[in-house]
């Protein structure tokens, strides 16, 4: 008999607008950890954060697309009542 252990790591970063106290930007990175060396794990995390910040600040087009997606998600969660 063989058994395997699968490790998954998730990192989330949220930036809050100081004036409005609203969410300004959010990123999540979820990766399968293929090694147990802490230095390699941190290197993976740092690379994911660097990649995520390449899209910051988001373009106005990206902001509008995200707002539409959130509105769609909200309406799916809370269907209007008759």
C-alpha cells in the first residue's frame, strides 16, 4: 500500500482604500506545494505576489469588468423575490 500527501498553499492579499475604507484590490494565489523546503515555499509565494502585482493598479476596463462580475455573482446568490 502506498499513500501520498498533497499540500496546497493559499495566499490572499487585499488592499483597502484609506479614504473610502472599501476594497481597492484583491489577489489570491493557490498553488500545489511540490516541496517541503521553507526557502522554496517562500520563493514560490514571492513569485506569485510579484506576478499578481503586475496587474496593479487595474485598468478602468478591468475594474468595470470585475464590478459586472461581482454584480452577476451577487444576483446569483440573492435571486430577486417575486
